[in-house]
C-alpha cells in the first residue's frame, strides 16, 4: 500500500464511511517476524487466544535469545519449555526479566504493566514425587494462561487412602490434570470421583516394562472413566494448556450466565 492509498483509507475512517475494524483489516500487516533461524507467529494471540510458545530444546543460545527478545518486543507474554540450565544461564545474561523454573525447565515472563485476569481453576495431581517435573511444566503453563492452579502431590494408587482427603478440592475444579507413570492408573481413579474433564499425562517414570511411559500411555488410553482424555508422554505443557482452555471457557460461560438477566415466567394462577 502506497502513501496515497493509506491517506485515502485514513480519510474514510475520519469521515465515518469506514469502521475501525474495516480500517484495520485493510492495513498492510504481516503476522510473522523473521529472525535468523525462525519465523515467529505474532498473530497467534489474536487467532488462538494465546501467543506462540517457544520449544527451546535443540535451539542454540543465540537463536533462543533472539526469538524470545522479539516476542518481548512485540509485547507477548513469554513461555518457553524444555529449557536447559545452560540455556537459561545464557538467556539470563541478556533477558533478565524472564524467570527460570529449573524443575519444570521453563522460562516465563509477563510484559510490564500487563494485568493478568484470572479465570478458572485447575488441579494438577501427581501420582508420585518423580512425576513433579512434568507437573511443574503443567503448572507453569496454567499460570502463564491466567488460570488458578492447585497442586496435589503423591496420591498414587499405591497409597489409595491419600486421595479421598483431596476430593473436596478436586470437586471444585473446572478441570484436573493427572500426571502419572508406572501403570498410569491414577487418572481413572480420579475420573471416577469428579464431574469435570480429567487430562491424563503419562510420564516416562517406571522400570523396564514401563517402556519409557508407553505402558502408562496405553493404560490411560484404555481408561474406563468416561471423562478422561490423554496427551503425550511427559507432555506437561500440552496437559496444562488443554486443561486451561477447558477451565477458562467453563468459567467464562458461568460468568455470562450470572451476568445475563433472567426472564421471569408467570405461571398460571388458575384465576380469571
């Protein structure tokens, strides 16, 4: 679009013959930012509700720093997953505003002066302590999304007496993420107690016959609990993200129902 066309478009907006939405649609706009090693999708927030998440594994320090820096310049809330300690140390020297969770392997940061509206509640449940790194990735994801998170640890089926004490909390949630390895039985048990969706995350925790999480994955896929759905092995980010979407849509729907005026229906009284 040349200068004359842009001035003509602005004149229509000022004259009231063009709406703001129509004006913005006709502006020249590229949804991508190119770096030396990546093409960053800065329009994803508008299309999908959340900005692009960076998968750090396999990226050089310079590439990761450049990608995260461009996202920060675009005003995007930052989440990077599978970040090694070495990568985090390199990033900290250039982008100190980002927080590193060593257990989760994530980098996260919210632009200054950005208010995070909290919607929905998700519980992240682990079968055992060894599942915590994957659960922490889910927690970081949910926190980045603006979802309230409740953490419940070490309530696996080897000690079934530990779960009932947590049921009042679980039954108040909009969704539950259950992280488990070994035979992966915990999501089915949790699913039998709650009325919300349960997102099962199999982990690679277990001995040889666990096949690096495949046994847990297959067990979860074969769950007889109707409200259980399953993501990939060690995929804390995906489990958290899906549960966050469910929780936020549930909370938004409830808010709309409370805000909408109820129409009164006059029942017949039996009198003329």
